[in-house]
């Protein structure tokens, strides 16, 4: 009976340890100021952007990632070892007016699915994939 009681008391502790590990992976960017920030795209692969409406990305509690290129997107991300991954990002599917935006949107979705290295220095956010580097500036 004592063994059963000890086991029953230990289960919540073990569950909490597992949950805190997952939470830590999702919340790690909060320590660097990434969460609750809206960022506007400034450059793509080193070239300045000149669209009327700047693509944006926002990070919210629980590592929710949302924003728009020309279509809106949202997904639940994970952050581990400096890499942000959003494997199941939902996105509206309208054709962009500009062909460069269409390509950027496709490349961005692939980068988020495969994982982007995150750099955050003051108000500058850099997301880098294999073929795409995006630099954002904090707006809010």
C-alpha cells in the first residue's frame, strides 16, 4: 500500500517535469525578448524590400507565430537550440499581386517548416534558412 501511495504522489511530479521541458522549449525566446513582438520585414537575402505593405511576423505566448507576407499565416512553433520550426503552419491561399512576393511566400513557408535559425539583436530579428535570410525590425 505504501508503494502505491508513493507512486501516486510521484506521478504528478513526473508529469510536471515533462511539461516544463516542453514549455521551456517553446518559451526560450521570451528570455531574449522575442515574444509579444511585431516585426516588419526590412530585407530579403541582403536586398531591401520595397513593397507598399511590408510582410510581418509576430510571436505570442506559447510560441504562436503569425503574420503575413501577402497571405496571412499562423502556427504553433517550437524553439530549440536557436532554431524556430513551425511544422503545421496554416495560411490563406490567395495569389499575390507581385511575383517576387509569391516566391517569397513559398520560400518562407518551406523555411518555417524545415526550421529557421533565429538571431535577435536589440530590435533586429534575423531568420535564416538554407536559401533564405530575412531581416525584420521590431515595430511594436
